[in-house]
């Protein structure tokens, strides 16, 4: 629908990015996506973050989860063993462990800039140390992907902050690699071209994207369907989340909605993922933990929607 289309300047892609060597490497032979792929997933929490409890995943019969890392202090072998026991009982596998930190707030865009991820200077070192702990915790539960919101990376590459966050990301990538893991950056704050340049600049082969189409809309960072095509093989995990554009994208928040009620266009989204040969899980994210009954109901609705679309598309 027309309302879903961002302003043309948001879609504009510098020629240097479109024709870069980086994108050439995304043009891998297309693999056929089958019904065995695209396992349904849900974003969960143990004691921190905005996800649902593992029990909800179990009750809805969802086979995969991403999990928000437990609070600092609970990233222990004991906690890992408890989680592993529940997952084994439920027959659920973990596809990514998300880092998150005390003090982060997604209240509005300026607050995100000041509080989220590894960008805020005053907490950068302590949070980097925490991400290393989270990498170790992910290893304890046998997960080879860690992920996070980096925060707002400076758009101007001459800004000293750009080199600083690049250096921090490289350090984290190297730590994760030693643990046999990839690092996935949650999309939203950056446009797809900016994210591709950042990944290329990192010169790390274990840095990829966790694509969240709703965040592209919420933050006003570009048309999510276009972004899927542009990011291509860099997309190694995804969120299925929906949202409506703000009146002034990039200045104010869009509005998160139930899956299918927003302006992503789930059919278009899944077809775009099919076209890039994405075969990983479809992880539902619905960030309304303050309303757990509604959260569970809407995740159940999302499962039905995704299963129906899978059958139609694949
Ligand atoms: Mg997300």
C-alpha cells in the first residue's frame, strides 16, 4: 500500500554501494527454500528483555527461539543448565542469544541514541565486557550466534565515533569467533547501505545481520523489502515484527502492531526472504511484555499467519 513506502530519499542508494564488491558476494546461487526451512521461532526472555517466557513458546508449539541473555550475575553454568533442561524437555532449539543491558530504553528515538547498545561512551567498556560474558553464556547453552543492537552508529564516517564503534565491534567479533560464534547486528537504526558499509569496514567474516523489518519502519531507516534485497546474504537471522510508519519517520517513532496489521507487508517480506535464499528461522517478536496475555495471543496469531504464508509461498 502506498502509505508503506518511505520517502524517495530514504530509498536512495549510493551507486558506490550498489556496485560494490561487497554486494557482488551477496549474489550467491539461489537456494530453493522449502517448507522444512523457515522454522517458526519466537523471541524469549528468562529474566530480562522484552520477550516471552519459554513456557509460551512451548505452549504454542514453537520449535525455535532466540533468547535474551539473562541479567548479569545470572549468566552462569547453573542458569545455562536450567535453560538447557527446559529446552530439552520442550524440544526447542536456541538460534541466537541477544545481548541487552541495564539502563537501555526504547522510549523514543533520542532516548535510544543515549541509552542503547555499545554507542553510549560512559557504558561502552562495561557493556563490551558484558557482551563477552554473553558470548561465553551462549557457548554454555550451545548457541553459535550472539546478537545485539549496537546503538546509533554515526552516519558520518569521518566522525571519530565511527572508528571507535568499529573497533569495539571488531573486538567483539574476534571474541565471538574464538567461541565459534557469529555476531548478528539488529537492524533498525541504520539504513541498509550504511549497515553494509559498516560490515565491510569491519573486515570480519563473522559479522552479519539480524533483520527486523518493523524496526526499519519504526526508526524511519528505509523500506524493509528493499533492504532485504540489498542486504542479501548478510541476513542470517530475522525478526517477524510489524509496524506502521510515523508521520515524520526518523524523528518520531512509528507504531509496533500485531503481525499482519502493520505496513511491512508480510507476504512481500517472506517473498523477499525467499528471493535471497534465506532459510533460517522466522522469529516472531512482539514487544508488549506488560500485557502477557495479549502478547501470547498475538504471537499465536503470528504463528498462524506465518504458517499460512509459508504454505502459499513455498
Ligand atoms: Mg527486533
